[in-house]
């Protein structure tokens, strides 16, 4: 902070911020973060707490180890039999397919399933084992009773027998839960090996549980396969019998329908088509033959019809006619031979006529028969077509019945094949798990392992101690260092005044230590404060310093009088004016007479020369309050106040105004407007930073700096804040006595606080 920061000319030239000094320092101050150095300082400050927590944690771990029942673990190893995999499947370097990975993971889940655990518990009779089965008549505590009646759902049945069964089932499930908690099933690396680990307080029981779990799984798999085979055979046999009955009914329905409708074939329309085609062929042939017969009959009517007999007769007729012609030529018509030839010719012609008549009748009969045959075939064709249509309509249900019978027959054959195949399957099934190694009886417990437990307890306790140390450090919100004052309030710390309440004698003011022990730490701190005050303002004239604090009990009276004593020791003429009109103390401490003082002057009852000025052992003057006024708030705004300050400037080099605290009243703001510097006194380890911050906001006046009062140098140095006190705590050669020891765990400091409380009460 520059020395002319409060100069009136400078303040008039630029806008004044809300807290000029505080704002400037806050901008140039260090940020409040936790660095490496501060981290280790916190560890050093809280080393006792950290070591205490570490020791207690280690002792607690040792007690827990001593009281913990040892638990033994034993493991059995099995190998999953994979298809197309040999012994190399146990090698973790073998690349398995996703399906094989899924199968192995499925086996892992099955080995830790509740059904397997339930079967294992039943096989080992864990219901009678005290380690797994809780006592049926054990005492129920109040907390468990509340959980049972408020959290647990009420029983559904009110029947005592049903409630007993529910309780038995709950007890069984509790045993299963405990067994599952004591089982650990894990795959060995990326191989097909699975390790089943069981834990128990009995080493033999641990090995027995691990082995029995694997055996129960394998035996259960074989039994399930055998039972499944028998159940499949039984189910298939029953199904075959049922389907056989359905098949018989379907075949009988087909036969009955054929009998009722006279159907031989399920496709009568096809046979009807064949018959129709055949009749059509016969009809065409008959029509052709009939046409031929008709033509022959027509040709016979015209004389064109002949036959072998007729042809022979006609040849004879021709021969007789030729002979008759010859006889007539030679002998004449009356010749006997001619007559006989004529008679033969007439007889022959009669025979020819009869033959022609016979042939004509035969041809006519043949033509009539051909026509009748054509008509018959046409009639038959019409009947076949009609029957085909009727049979086709009647065959539709028949085909449905046949399809049903064929479907039932196919199902029957399929079931029969399955039954035969299942019967032909061997009854003994190979399990998909093979035992690689059985679980041995362990010799040493798996937990607790004392060395491992202590190796974990010690770092854990140290970590807990460190966390508690930082938690305590975070909860310690009191102001202790200059860095905190600068970061939180934006104020430089002008002095760290040690706590010397034990060094001053009975009835002896602390300010007297400045002159009686001039090379003490207290005197050096007060002189340093005087130097800071004198160098942070204009030179060449008297100074008015306002001393205040956020609240009462901060030690501002001691700082005010000690600062005056330090000024007097270097030749300054100093006066302390007590403006704490509500709780005056300085006048009484200096031996002033009641009834006169600042109140009398402000109320117009006395002049400056009439004020009782008490010389404190000839070192500095003190002006007390006098009588406590009825309305201090109005009196402090008296127009006579600036005149009092001006007259004191003419008479003294250093005027110290002991102002009231900021938070309770507003008097300090009025006095700060008349002063050259303002000091904010903070009590080390007591002042709340939030209260100090609120006080600064309420004060709304420039503050020169903070004074950390009643600092326990030994404790402060031990806390290793990294400030000046930390580095000069052991430099006893420069002072008239060593710093008081801090004592283990702050015992000395606690004793000092107790003694102060007793003195205040007295």
C-alpha cells in the first residue's frame, strides 16, 4: 500500500472505491488455493491428529483381527466340455468362438444359481449347521422387530400350518443366501476352466461345500438328463397312442364315407373322364360303321350290292345266257336244249333275285343295328358324364377326409420315429463339466490375514487421519494468518501481536510491557505496528489513528494503549482517547475520576483544558469517557467532536481514538472520517472471518490495515503457516525470553484459557 493512499488530494482526483485499501490489496494478493507447500504444512499442523487416528485405526484393526473368526477357503476346478475342443480348451491362449464364450459364462451362472445352492444345502444338511441355519427360537431385538413389522410385508395366510410353511421356506432361503454368499464362482483367465471357491469357518466344511457343489451340478445334470429321457419316452408313448387312435378314426371315416357314397377312388372325375373318352371313341367308330352300312344299304337298293354267292350266280347266269344265245343261233327257240337252258336260266335268275333280297335285308338290318349301337353309345356317354359329375361332388369330402388321415398318419410316423430314436438313445448321459481338481482341505485361513489386514489398516488409518486433518482444517474458520486477512478482508496485516496475558503481573497493564520489557516479542510487535502506522500516511504532522474491531473482546483497548506506549518510548507525545461511550474501560484503567471526560466535552459541559488527562506512568496520556451518556449515538455526532480532534492535534504527535466495535454500533464510522488511519483489531483464532467481512461491509470506510492480536506464537509456529512467525519462532537470541511452549495437543493453551476465564469471573 503506498504511503499516500489516504492523501486528500489523491482521493479527490480519482473515484474512491468502497474499500480502497482492501480492494487494491485484494487485487494484488495471492489466491486462496492449496498448494504443495500448504498441503504439507497442514500435515505438519495436524500431525498429532493424523498419528492418533493412525494408531487408533491400527489398534482397532488388531482388535478386529483378534476377535474375527478365521475363515477358510477351498477351491475346486472344473472344465467345460466344448464341442470340437480337446484338452487345449483349458489353455487361455486358445481363441474361443462367441458361442463357446456364452456357453462358458452360462456354466458360471448355473454354478452359482439358487437352485444349485438349494440342492447343495439339502445334500449337506446345512439346515442343521449352526453356521448357516439361524436358531429358530433366537431372541429378536427391537430394531429387527421394527423391520419385521414395518418393512416386511405381512403374511398372506392366517392359517398356522401355512404360516409354519412360510417360516420354513424363509429359513431355507436364508440358508441358501448364506451359502451363495460363501461361494465364489469365477472363470480362470480366458480358458474353459471354472474355479468354484467355498468359504467357511471349518476348513473341512469349506472343501466339502466346494466339492459337493460341483458334484451336485454334475449329478443333477445326469439325473436331469435321465429323468428327461424317461419323461420324453413316456410322453412320446402316450402321444403315439393318442395319435394312433386319431389315425384309426380318420381311416375309418374315409372307408365309411366311400361305402356310403360308393366311391372307390378319391378321384372319380378322373376315371369318368377316361370312360367318357373311351365312349367318345366308340361312338365315333359306331357312327362311321353306321355310315358305311347305310351306304351299302343304299347301294343294294340300286343293285350295286353284291356278294360272293350272288357273283357266282351272276356268272352262271351270264354263262347260261351266252349258251342260250348260241343254242338259239344254231337250233332255234324250239329246240329242247334251248328250252332246258331257258328253264335253267329262269331258275337261276330266281335264285339271284332271292339272293339279292337276302343281301338287301342283311344290309338294312346291319344299318339299323349300327344306328341302334350309336344311340346306345350316346346314351352310355351321357350316363357316364352324369355319374362323373355326381361322383366328383361326392369326392370333395372324401378328399378332405383322406388329407386329414394322411396328416395324422404323417404325425404318427414322425412321433413313432422320435420314440424309436429316444428309446435307442443310451440312458447314461455324459455331463458337460469335468472335474479337473477337487477342493483340498485348507491349512491356513483365507481371512483375516494379519499381515495383509494391518498393511491395509495402517495406510487406511493414515488416509482417514489426513482426511480428518483437512476436515478439521476446513472447519477451523477463525482468522489466524496475514494471508487469511488479506484474502478474505483485503487488508494487509500490520502486526502479529503475541499473547502476553500471562507475562503481565497482577494489576499491571499489558501496555507496560513495552517499556518494562523493550526487547520482548510483544514490544517488537507493537513497535512494528507503530512503524507501519507512521509510514502509511503523510509526514510532518500529528496523526489520528482510529482503533476498532469487528466485535467486542478482540483486544482493541490493549492495542490502543500499547501503541501509545510504543510511541512514547520513541519520543512521541501520545494520547489515547476512549470513545467507547457505552463500555468505557481506559479511563477506569488509568485511574481517572468519574464524571468528567469525553462525554462532558461533547455535551458542552467542559473544555479541552478541563478534560482529565491521566498520565500513564508518565509515558502517554489517557482521556476517559467519564459518565456513560444516555444516548451515545447522538452524542458521537456532536459538532464539537472535530474541534476536539483539532485541538488534540495541536498538543500531541499521536492521537489514538479507541472506537467501539463495528458490528454493534456505528460510532467507529464517524470517528474514521476524522482520523488519518484506521486499524482493525482481530483476535487470533477467535475472530470469525464472516463476521469480519460483514463488519468491513458495514464500516464502508478506508482501513489502513489489520492487527492480529493475542497470537499464540508457539502454537502458530507449530501450525507452520509459512509466515514470519513460523520462521522466527526459534530465534530466541533476539528477544528477552523464549516463546512459551505449545504443549502436547494444545494442553498449555487450554490451561491458559481456563485461567483467563477464572480471572474474568473473579
